[in-house]
């Protein structure tokens, strides 16, 4: 393991890609999944006419946070500590691994559970823990498949995208305790994983998670996921350690809104991820009673120091760019050799490692520059422009090569018209022995790679310049009288820089460009001890002016009746049962929703008043154990607010909702939503709970 962890490609991208593209099953799997996700994403994005304005706001919000990153991180540290949590600073992967291991050893833990976390994969946490006698159990279904097969993830969102049902069937029959006769039915396979993991959830003392977002002003941390395993991990164990890349911090609670609209539609192609967990520090009797937040640098301050490359840190790990990339669809994630595959990996990995890494600096070449990745990026990272920028950096790292000499020669020839015309005449003569019919099928020497998979068109007998001269002398076609373009770019000026609305400021011009040796970070974030003693060096970074965030785009307002109708429609989309009744029929409706369930958990608040008679009611006062909750058949709660656009229900620890474990462990959850609690948009919902979070709600 290196200090940087699982970022290091083992070989250059061209060599790795050649090994992967020949795997027919891999390509079939990738084509099927990425095509499906692309189509679903297009549908849910089309529902929001203000999608482009949301993208602009998301980019501006991330940029504003990055410009003030040091202040935001220090504020986050203070807020987490004020709510009973611990904050640790990790310069690199090794420091982060050691922190997790020491916390586990301090609690006598030899096994822990994990939420799907690409950051933990980045630092190679599982392998490091195993070497110290601590087994990490992956609880995300796809990550579990990867772990049981001793494989590597190949997609940010769907780590086992390269596996099919038959492979998973054989794997589970061989590796899961008590199994052996499973079919390849997806529901049966998922049920086997659930049986295996549920025992782990209820009995394991410590969990590790990543972080999607964190809020500096309150210390609130967020994990977004689709299976519910994340809620289990961040709620049930006694000790929780969350590893967060330093770029994930936001300023205030309301900043969450735009990303909760952008991320689900861009990642799982849903209006909202099914499970979203937000917690703030430690709450007595609710959730983990010891919380550690590890702030990971691992090269991020180097990326931040690069005025052009820093837009990469906007990334919210949605994987939309992977799903549209023609290179990724054919080569797959393993070809990139890093935990960050696809277009975002092609610009993030080499920047985190430094362009001196001879394998990583080939990744910017893993692109056709078609621009599809920029079109779908929810935070407008101009990936094609960063790829071009990094290709230039990679060429500078190579020094004087045969390719560089050839390019210098071409520059010399093409910088003067008479030299270029002479070269064309020589080329027409010299190509003679190579031409076969109307093509050059094979080039000699180092040029042969170009014609391995394509033919080269020969130089025509009359080139454009000859034709143009004939036109100006009156010998060309009479109807061709168009004037030349008003602006002709000179070759020595280099590529046209991106415009301001393309996602980045222009890169510095080459002659005056300040280049950083990324092996020596120009900036650093310094660790702080668990007791809060500050390092003598203040963490910081170079400041620059940020673009003021644009106004929040909103949907056309609906009437109250339309909001309720939309909420019902979206709830049903998630395969939930929905019943709308007058206040006097609540008990009857809850009884019907419970079906045959009789052992029912209720929070300490007024929820019991809603229930019909004849139930074995378990009031969570005093708090029930995890085992008691597991024996319950159902739970009945209220809610804080609901969102019609997404079909989302939000619980915030209110008296009629209780602690988080109540709505998590029982298999059936019946939730009472009052009509006045339903709002139309995510932004309205976040605004409704923001004051409570600031006031101390967990």
C-alpha cells in the first residue's frame, strides 16, 4: 500500500484497456446497464424545466465553498466538537487508515461494518484493517459482491457492474454461510444477502462510512444511498467513523437543497434516493454514542492550488459521466486502474497523485473529447477542457521525446506558408509507394500504429491551397466568392481557452504559467489532535474570487390539491402503499395498513392515540433494545415534512417519530402524514427543518 492508497494504476491506460476491451461479457454488461441508466436519467431530468439553472447553482455553490475551504473546515470542526463528536485531520491515506485502526483497537473491535464508500476504497482501508486483525464487512450489495469475490469495483455507483446474475449466484452459494442452493433470481439473491447482513447490523459495535456532504455551520453529516444499509450502519453501532474528503463541506443547511435535487437524478436516475441519512454529532440514546469525523486531504489541496484543475473538486460522485462515456462503456472501470474510473477518474486520479506518476498521467488520454461528460455533469465540471489541460501537463512531464521532436518539426513546417506548401508537394511524391487504390493501408515504423485499425486517405493531387490559388486567379469555380474567415487563429497561440460559462476560468498561458511540483504540496491542511490542540501551522489555501451563487430556480407552484395528488403519484412510484383518509378514520386506516401485524412499536409521543385496539403495543419508553425492535412486526410514526415532487418523507426526531432506530429495524413502517405537512419542493422541505437543525435537532 502506498500513502495514496487505491489510486495508483498498475499500468498505463492503453495497456490496461487492451486487456479489458476483448472481454465480451464485460462489454455486454456495461452496455446494458449504462444504456438503462442514461434513459432513466433523461426522463427524470426532463421533469425539471429549470435543470440547467440547478446545474449552474450547484457549480457556484461548490465553488463558493472551495474558495473559503479552510474557514469552512475549521467551522465544521468546531461545530462537530460542539455536538459531542471528534474531528481528525489526515494528510494522506496512511494517516487516515491508522486513525480508523486505532479507534477500532481502542474499542477492542475485530470486526466492523461499512457503508459503501469510495473514499475508504481510495485509502485501501479494508486491506489495512485486515493486516491488523480487523475484518471490515461491506454492507452495500454490490460492494459485498466485490468483496466476496476478491475483486475491485468498476463503477462509482454500481461497483459490480461487470458481474452478471449467474456469477453472483455461484459466488453467494459458495461464500455466504448457510446458503448453497440459491437460484439466479435477483430477489432470492438479495434475500440471501439480507439474511447475512442483518445479523451484522444488529450485533456489530463499530461502523465506517463515507460522507456525501457536511454542513459547516451545524456539523451535520449526510450519507445518501439506495438500499437502507447505510441507515443501519450510521444508526445502530455504538461507534461511527466517517471519512470525508475535505472538498465535501458546504456552508449552511440550505446549501444541501440543490444537491439533493441534482445528485439523485444524476446518479441512480431517481427523483430522490430512497434513503438519506443526516446526523449532527452525538445524541444521547439515539444513534452511535461516539462519532469520529476524519477529514482527508490525500492530494486534494494540490488540486485546489491549481486554478484551472480545481473545478474537479466540485464532483459529487454521481457517476453520470461514466454512463455516457463511450470509452468507459467499452473498456470498463478496471482499465483505469484507480478507484475513480471514467471521465472524472481520468482528471481526478492524476491530479491527486501528481502528473509525475507515469501510469496516472496516461488517463487524460482515455477520452474521445466528445463532450458528453460535460453535458451531463450536474455541477458543470468541464471535463474535456481539464483533459486537454492535463494532456499538456503530461507532455511537459515526458520531456523531449520522439513525439515531441516530431511536433516541433511540424510546428516549424506549418508556421510559414511556403514551408507548408513545400512539405505538401514532397508528401504527394513520397506517398507513392504506400498508396493502394484510394487509401494508404499501412504506414512504416512508429507511424504504423495509426493504420493498425484504420486506413489513411492519401494526399489529393490538388490541395486546398492549390485550389484557392486557382480561384483567386480566376481558374476556379465561378460561384465560389466567399471571403475568408474574419479571424484565423495562429498555430502558436495554442488551443482556444474555455469561455467563462463553460465551467472554468481560462488556464494560464504556457510562457508565464506557474507550475507546481505535486510531490511537494504548495498548500497543506494540518492535523489536529483529538483533544483539540491546534497544530502550530494554520491550515489554509490560496483565496480567489468566487462567483456569487445564482438565485435558486423553482418549479411552477401547484395548488394544495395538486401538491397532494403529486405526492400520492410519486409515493406510488416507489412501490409504497398509500391511503388517504379523513381524520376520523386514521385508526381504521392504520389497522388496515398493519395487516396481520400485531406486535407494533410506537414512539413516546402521541402516536399511540392513532392506533386501533387489539395490538401488542411496544412504547419506546424506556428505549427498547435492538433485539426487542427486531422482534417487532411493525412501527407506526408521524413525520416532520413530506415532498410532493420526489415522494420523500422526512423524520427529524420529533415526539411522534422517536429515535432513528425505531423506523429502521422493524420490517413494516406505517407513517402518518398530515396534509399540511406536504410541501412541493425539496428546497421548501429543507427550509422547514433547517431551524430545528440549527437549534440542536439530531
